[in-house]
């Protein structure tokens, strides 16, 4: 991943993380992408939520999209 991509990913992450707590919750993701099916959301969570805490950190987000 190029170093230019990280700021772009941070901007997108921050747009989705509406609470500003540094994590993307399932509810925040659904608000930003309401067309995503429950099955796709579950698959995303399985792929991205490495530590299993039910939310996606910035590091997990970058790893998913890298």
C-alpha cells in the first residue's frame, strides 16, 4: 500500500466512525452503507474483526483494504 493511501483510508474510516471512538461498529457501517446485506456485513466482520471485539479498529480496516 502506498503511503498516500493511508490518509485516504483514515478519512474514509473517520467518516464511517460517526461516534469518533476510533472503531467502526456494525450500526455505524450500516448507517454509512445501508444497502449492504446482513450476510455481507457478517462476512465483512469475520474478515476484518481480527481481535473479535465486535468492532473494526483503524488497523483492522487498513488490513482489510490493503
